[in-house]
């Protein structure tokens, strides 16, 4: 549905996007994650035709955004971080104006507004001035204008920014419903948003695409945490004989169990062989306190990527003058 190849954007000396490439299939919900200034919004604006790339290509539904910008925009519903809504207008006035701007035939505009209002739970607020709405409902108005023309692609930039916890849950549920009929790219720096909504994650760091993977793969670990009595002399030999175990490392005392120590067991890949570990420790006669497959959070994954990026780009120390 969306193909981004070698996308690069320079603002003078600033490289906002650096050779970014990815594809998004029909029906996917993809999270575009990154720190502030990572290049997320730049990439989204190029996909939607609001910016031109310095280099690279973007196609949406086999249409090149540089060849036919309006053809691409007809397929896309775009909600920027600060949706351009007019507070003095009634909700329905604003949405009807947007149907005209989107080229929706006049005889179907009222129905388009009604459908978008139902999808975003705005039916009871259509005759209210936008200025009287809460921020959560103004966000809904922004979403409603993005789906008036029933787009094949929805691009949402920080859709829950500044909302309270109740509003955030409501907008998340709304995005999931909208994804049943549209491919969704969701940009945010809030990790919980990605975990709650997305199937796949694109992580950007300093303008570059640092990771592209299904969310379930990112949150799967090949490590197991084991708690056993301290001082087991044969621990390393016993653990490393288990099929699928690659290496072991002692972490130190287990703070939750007196007289026990913790080990990390790194496995060769795939699903950690927890049953085999439990069987081997039982046969060895160990009184096991706990054996748990480690599950990293998205925050941990993102932090490790950032740490590797910073380490790889540290300026070399200047040699002392002779």
C-alpha cells in the first residue's frame, strides 16, 4: 500500500531524514516511534505530499507522490499533530466545509459527515461550536475530517498528545476501529501508544530508521532469569549442557530470596527452553526459587537502540599534542 525508498530530506545543513526505506501493507497498523526531532513528522509530511523529499521516492497505492500529489492525497486521511480546525465554527459546519475541500460530491456530503460523526462519536456534538469542546473531542473532530472521504490510508501524528487518561483510551479504541477499513500509520513518542495499538514498529533515531520489526518480535527475549541457592559449584556446567542454551551469567544475590542468587541464561534463539531448564534443575536436585522468561518492554528496546546509536556516533577523542 505504501512504499518508501531511500527517503532523504535536508533543511539546509540539517538532515531530518536519512535514506529511510520501508513498506506498509494493506490493513497494517504501524507505529512510527522516535524521540522529539527524530524525523517522524518530516517522513509523514512527505508521504502525504506536504513536503518534497531531497532524494528518494514515495508511492501510495502505486501512485508516486511527486508525479501525482493530489492522487496520493485522495487516498490519505491525515491528522497532523495540531489539526487545523476553526473554533468559531460548528462541528457540522467545519466537517461540511472539509467535504467540499476534499471534492466529495455534493449529494453525498451530508451522509459523509454523518458517517464520520458516528465513527468518532460526535453525533451529539454536531451543532456545538468547536471552541466549546474539550480537547479530546477536538481531537475527534480532527479525526473525523481525516476519514470523511473513507481513505485507504490514515496517517495520524501524535493523536493523543495532551489528552487525559480517559480520553487517551477512547482515542486508542477509535483508532483500532478505524483500522478495520484503513491502513494506519501512527506517529508518537509515547511508547504506551505503540504497545496498545500497533502491530509493527518503525523506530527512528536522528533521522535514520533504526529498527523495523513486528511488535511481538521486539517484545520477545531469548533470555531466562533463574533463581537458585547460592554457591552451586556445578551450576555453569549443568545449565550449559541444556540444549538451546548459549551462555550463562551470574547476576548476584536474589533480593527477594535470602540465600539465593540469580542467573541469566541466554538461549540460541526462538522460544527459550524453559521446560528443559526446569527439568535439568530438578534432576540436579536444586531448590529452584524462580525461572522466568524475560520479556523486555518497548522502553527497554528503545533505550538500548538509543544507547547503541550514541555509542556508535561518539566523537573520537582528540590525540594529545606531542
